[in-house]
């Protein structure tokens, strides 16, 4: 029965610890969500900026697994290249050391239960008071829950004695280290968080259940165990995304391998760099939790420094190991391929991925409009039928995009996000709807052209020449929208959008008058009605462009 109680205590302590990490991460994301989105812009810069981006994002969301899953998703969407992803993954490994430092410096230095309960009470109060920094309540509440979980974990540990690990004492040398590393892998995979597994290791080492060598080996194993999320996220994705997951695995496995080969010299180096810590006759003197936090930081930092000059060869290696099949990926139907890690959703960060999908949506609409423009003078019915069939397929594809992207945006709106991000999500929903309606109108314009050909009421050269400048104005507006899609419009840009809208309205009125005049002069009534209907549809596209521009002007993200 004592075993069942012990397992329940450990499970409950870990659950509270992980929940505290989630609440803390949610609070930080709510507070820094806008800045996190801007930080992601550095990922597309130099390799060094990608490393710092991975470090910063992971330090905020407190999960290297969430960062790497996000990176796999971004590579799959074409937002990041493989080399940029390598830099972000390197930085993520350094950023994940923040949690272990929090646990080491605060969790064991004094009676954390004295801090936990007041923090929970204060955080709960602040999160329910309507004020400017309401998200600070989540941050404080998260710290309180995290420390309480750690407190329960430390109280559970005395139930474990050295006898429980007697099999370890019968082993010597490298066998103990290898088994400890494997144990670190297993614990991390089971609890699904390297931060939680390192907290367990720190607690065990603090109570002397495992010594500093075994603890260090378990932390190395945790670095391998945390790669499981990236591997799972890469299943069923494109070749570049699978290569990115392999980068994470190889980077950590190779790093752990050299650290195990140079294990004892590396431990002495860490002791030398850790204040008030030394190793004498195989015994660690000083604060073991600070030592292990330093070990974790130095290992991940040094591993990044060693790999950094070889990013290109590393990219070539994984490209060699996972070859491109060369098969073209047919898009018979749209599917928004994104996987979100359970413990850290980082909703603000996934908006960057969504903006990329929305940009792709705009590209399709742009192409549809271009096909309509090029088909104004069509005379051949077969060509007109093929044109409308292509437009129909593209319209269905855009409709599927709207449905899936809108569903995911609604999912994100129910997560823990700040009001600014929620406002942006609502604006993105409107932009998606406008793009879908634009695709439908392009298809309607194609039907008008097809009808004119089928009924032998094709537009004459004069009518085509009158429409082309008008369509050029809408083309310019579409280009403007595409260029600024996903970013906030400034005052000057908003004024320019209004000017484009006014110019389109003036041209619309002039073309309507032209169509009515030709009817009065004895022109083909049905042809002229088709012409006027085409003018109306084109003007609606301009209206949608202006609607998107107004949405962009109200965006919070720059």
C-alpha cells in the first residue's frame, strides 16, 4: 500500500508542478505575446539571431519541446529554412535551462511553502481584478503552484531510501552513468517535460538519493528524452520538417555522447566554474543543486558553441540521411498540418504560422484574379470551360482553407491569451472571410466570361480596353494588401488604401455610365448587362481589399 501512496504522492506533486509551469507560462505569454511574435522575426535573419530567438522564446514559454514542435511546423510551412531551424533549436536548448535555475536558486534555498501559499493567494486575487497588468496574476499564481508542487515533491522524496536504488550500488564506473542517462530519458518521456524531469533529479540529488555523477548523467538523458515531441510532430510532414526533427535528435544525442565520453573532466570543469563548489576525492563539496543547474547550462551552451560553425555541414548531413523522394505533393484538398504540444501551446507564436497560411490564401486569390484578367477576351468555349473549372477548384480550396484556419483561430481564442492578441485573432478571422469572398467573386467573374462565350455575347475590343485599366487599379490594391498582409498599417498606408478605394469607385461609376450609354445607343442589351455585372464584381474586390486594409490598420502586431 505504501508503494501506491508513494506513486500517488509523486504523481500529484508532478501534476501540480507541471500545472504551475503551465499557468506561469500562460501568464508570461499573455504579458509578452506581442513581443514574442516580433521576436520570431529574427528567426529569418542570421544563424546567430536564430539562436538568440530560440533562447528567448524557450525562456519565456519554458519548454524546448514546444519551441522545437513549433519550429518543425514552421519549416513544414516554408516559413523557416533548415539552417535557420538548426539555429533556433540550438538556442532552445540553452533557453530550457531557465527553469532549472529557478528551481535551484529558489526551490531549495529556503522553505518554499512559506512563499508558495502567499503567491497563490496574491496571484489568484490579481488575476481576477480588472487592471492593466491582469496577466501578472497568472505569473505570480504560476510561481506559487510551481513551488508548492516542488514542496510536495521534496516531502515525498524521504520515502525513498538508498535501498530502493541498491542495484545501482552493485554497478561500477561507466555502467552506472549509462544507466542513469537511460533513466533520465525514460523519466522525461514519461512526464513529457525535461523541466519536470530535471526538477525530479534536483530533488533526488538534494536528498542524497543519487550522487552528483548520476544526477548529471540523468540530466544528459533528459536532453535526449525531450526530443520525442519533435519526432512525433514530424510524422506525416514534408521532408524538410522531418529533417528538422532529426536535427533536434542528432544535436542532443551527439552532444550527450561527447559529454559522456569526457564525463569526469567535464564534471570537474563545471565544478571549477560553479561558485563555492569543488570536487575532492570523488565527492562534491558545495550546493549540488546549483552545480547541476550550472552543469545543464554549460553543457547546452558549449554544445551550441561546438556545433555553431558547422550548421551548413550539419544541414547537409540530415539532408543526406533523409533524402527527398522527389515526388510532388499534390494538393487535392487543403489540410492545415499543425501539431500543438499539450504542455505548452504558446498560442501567440502560432499566429505567425497562421499569417503564413493566410498569405498563401491571398496568393491563390491573386492568381485567380490574374486568370480572370487574362480571360476577358476569350472567344473559345472549351478554353472558357477549362478556365471556370480551374477557378471552381481554387474556390473550393480557398473555402477549405477558410474553414480550417478559422477553426484553429477560434481554438486559439479560447486559450490563455491577452486582449491584444484576441483582438488580432478576430481581425484575422475577418480577413480570412474577405479573402474567401474574393475567391468566390473571381469565380463569379469567370462564370460571366464563360456565359458571354457560350451565348456568343463576348466583350468587344473596346469593352476589354475599358475594363483593363479598371482591373489594373484593383490589381494594384491586391498587391498592396498582399505586401502588408499580417502587419499593422500606419496612418500613411491607411490613407493610401483609402485613395485606392476612391479611385476604384470613380472608375466604376464611369464604366457604368459607359455601359448604359451603349445600351441607349442600340448596343446589345444582354452583353452590356454582362459588362455592367463584371464592373460590379470587380468593384466588390476593391471593397474587400479596403476591408482588409481597415482590419490591418487595427492590428496590434507590427
